[in-house]
């Protein structure tokens, strides 16, 4: 067996979720918008409740949607799905990186199995406040300087290092990292029993060990960020649409995660790497025609 085929046989691609949120819904005393996550800042971001140690104003910066999206990484019978490596939230003012396996171990040690707002958001606020160790809970926080010119260079510099780290880890293991973004105008990714067949026939190595999945908040990935983000993600990179057209981030993420668990995601992506959109359409039409002929033959 060739080395790359041996590698492919033992690979189960890890998912690195990159949740992008501009969070521009907050205004300061001067009524100007304050983009980015304001973690622990009253009237601008989510804060901890002094009475119950829960969290309040989770809607600010759309952290409520962040927590819902992270819950899509949970699984029946276990805390988190084994394929999820990390869940990273990126904004112009701050980033939160959840090391999902370590977070799960910490939750087990605490005796809790529910990724509630108090745990997902509240623990991040405790890390920001210096009351909880990043090493202990698996939640890392990075703060960026606000930019008057809205260039957000601190955010982009941090993201470049994050992407490089993920891709370098895959490369060091002799495999590849694939970046994935969602666009309703892109060719639709449809699972198929024959997915991966054409990629294998055309010599595309099944050596994808890591997948960066980019999702946006309720407003999606800001249009002004897309070109720079797509270029920064590097190659290989794919843009896909999901069935059901435009979806909330948590629904789109769950769709992808379930495809991955059913072993449908990576074969379909490998085919997409070697086929043009026109060839994809032709192949799907051929599959439908074969199914029609087979059904007609069995009467």
C-alpha cells in the first residue's frame, strides 16, 4: 500500500470551527458603534450576574448565538463529538478559542455535562477576568486594540497565526488541511454513495487530516472581510453551499458535522477539489439517470 493510502486509512479529519462575528450592534455614550466582543464590559457586552453567578446580556455581541453554535458540537452519550478539535470565536476586539477536548475533560471533572450559557460564556468571562486558568478549562482569550480606521490589524494578525498553526500541524503529520467557507451562490455540496470515487480515479490523495470550517454570526461573514479572509485561509480551500439555502450558523454547522459523522463530508470534498462546477452538475445528473434506469428495470 502506498504511503498516502496508508495515511488515509487511519485519518479521521479533525474539525476546527472558526466563528466570525463583527459584533457591531453596541453603541457607546457617544452613540457611535463599538465593533467586536466587549467581554465583561457592562452595557457593551455580556457580564456575570453578581447574584447568581450566571451571565446577563448574552445577546450583546451575539454571544447567545455563539453558545448555541458550540452546543452543535455536543453529542449523545458524550460531552462533545470526538471530531471537533476546537471552536474559535473571532471579532475585531477579541478572540475566544475553546479547546474542545480539554473543555470536555474540565466539565467532566466539574461533574457537569451541559454546555449552558453560564458555562460556555460565563467561563470565558472568568478567564478574561483572570479568575480561571486557560490551561485548566481549555478556553483561551486574546484581546486586540481597537482600530480607528477599522482595519482590525490585530485581529488579522492573530488569525494568520491561528491558521498557520492548524495547517502546520497537519503538514507535520504528512497530511493536508482543507479550509471550507459557506456561500449560498457556490455549488451545493450534496452527499452521495459514490462520493470520493472520481477523486480517487483522478489521483486526488485522501490525506485530509484537518478541516477549517468558517461560519458567520447571524449577519454572516462581513462582505468587507471576505476577500482578505479567503486569501488568508490558504490552499486547499473550497467554497460550498448547503442544502436548504441560507441557514443560521448553528444549523449549517450541525449539517456539516452530521455529514462528517456519516463519513459523507470528506469524500464529497475530495471530489469537489478535482471537479469543476460543470462537471459536478454532469455527475449529479448521471447519478440521477442511473437511479431512474435502475428503478425502471426493477419495475
